[in-house]
C-alpha cells in the first residue's frame, strides 16, 4: 500500500500545525520593531536631540455656514500636535469669536467657530485664522448668501436635483434605443467605441477632480493615496465579480446584458460624485454655480444613457430591465446630492470620486474586451479609433459648457 502523501495533503497537514510556535514566529519581528521604535524615542532620536524650531501646523476649513448676523465655519486640525486658536481676522479687522467645543483642538479634531457679524448678501469676505504660534490660515467667501438649513423642503429639493441630473437625462438617452437598433454592424461597432471614449473621459475627469480635492484634505489623510485606493480597489473588485460571472456558462445575450449592467453601475458610481459636488455647492450658498452644474450635467448625462443601452441593442430586453439599468445609472446622483447637501465631507468626496473613476475604468476594460471580440471576426481599427475619439471630444465639448 502506498502511504506517501500528495503535495495537497502535505499542505493540509502543515496548515493544521499552525499553533503558538508559528504565531510567535510571526509576532517576533513586530515585537522587535516596537522595541526599536521605543528605543529611538527614549533616546531623543538616537542622542541627536533634534527639536523643531518652527511649529508644524496645518488647518483645513471644512464648511462655512452663513445665517443672518452670523458666520460659522468648521475647521479641522491636521497638525501632528494640538493647536490653539488665538485670533480671527475678517476683512482686515480683528473680530471677537466663540469656538466650540474648545479653543485648543486635538490632532485630527474639529471645532466650530462662530462670528457675530452682519454680512451683506453678495459681498466677498476674507477670513484669516491665527494660532497661538502666530501662524495664519485663510479662507474666503466669494459671494455671501444665507445657508439654507436642512428641512423637509431641502430634502425634497436635493431629491429633485438628483432626478434632474441623473435619472431623467439617463432615461432620455435610453429613448434612442429603437432608432439605434436599425443601424448596421459597422455603426454598432462605432457606437460601442463611442461608449468607450465617453467612459475613458469620465474616468479621467473623476480621477482629476479627486486629485484636485485631495490637496485640500490635509496631509494625514493622504489624499493621493486615498484616490489610488479608491480606484484600484474598485477596479479589482468589479473585475473579480466579472470573472466570477464569466466562469458560469452564459449565452452571448447574457454576456451583453451583464456588460450593460456593469456600464450602468460604473456610470452610477460616477454620478454619485456629481451629485455630491452639486449638493455641496448649494449647501455652501453657491446657488449660481449649482444651477450651472445642474444644467451642464443634464446635457452630459444624456450621453450616459446612450452608453448603457448600446451593448443590448441586438437584443430585446424587457422594459423592466431597461428601467432598472436607468435607475442604477442615474439614481446614485440622488444619494450624492443628499450627502453633499447635508453631510458634506471633503474626505468622503475624494473617496466617492475615486470609486467612480475606478468603476468607470473597469467598465472601459470590459467594453474593450467586447470590441476586441467583435473585431476578431472583422477588424475595423479605424472605426474603433474614430468612435473613441468622437466619444472623448463629445464630452470635452460638453465640459466647455459645464465648466
């Protein structure tokens, strides 16, 4: 009788031997590292006794709220140590203030500063904050406007904004489906390439907006790293889900339906960031900016509805499935508007934008695989080139209107 163990059996036996000895070997380097760090700190930097001459302080302005006779803003301490607020200067005048919960803010802590100040609607105000070490931090109000407090009316308004920006234009774009189904294979390839171009531009735009906002969230939150995490993790998660679905035997119709769902999901996550930006602009009193963004995004998002339906043009999906795809693509704009208007956070905004970019890039990858599969039967490289270029320039032109 052969009693030799196979490699898989040996691996199973080894895994069962994991005990205190193995745990100790894993923990040994960590314990040694703690001792090294403790020694370094106890000896004041290996005996160098280095002390910072200039205090390292960093503050970010999270939110500015205006009520009649009152300016209120929230700040966050991103410094290595606690800081103390000593003075507030508004339009070159030192002004008395009240700070809650305390004038001394711990690391990564937040505080709300209140100024009893009779501001004038439409005028600009420059605010300078001074710490006890005489280091200043600045913020500005471009055009003062009263901040609308959260209530049932504002909730309904943000809900309607999400419908205007996300759901309605996406559904309007999907209305083109009967006409597009009359087109031939070359036009179908062209439209698929346009979808890829639209998505590439959306992904680049979301990543760029995330990186721009990442500069304002403070060094401890590592904005660039947060953007990278959001993009990479989202891409890999959606790719893993897609591969898992691919392992299940599916027909071509099911594969195209799955791609349409992935496109809708990617666009939906992107619209989450759009809704966040619009909600935040309204909550900060930037009414003109918010209105301009709404109109611009309505125009842009019609093309997103087009991108959702293109993979299933050959098929005849039921209206219920099309409605679901439209809600997945446009509905997150509602959630983004509510979060942006009521609970706006720069860190959360960066993460939302990164997740949207990662989702869109993964969908581009899926669309590229489908294009490659169709091109293997009859190569059309110039049609693909023209479609991708058209899609990117289309959104670039719409961006000139929005921005």
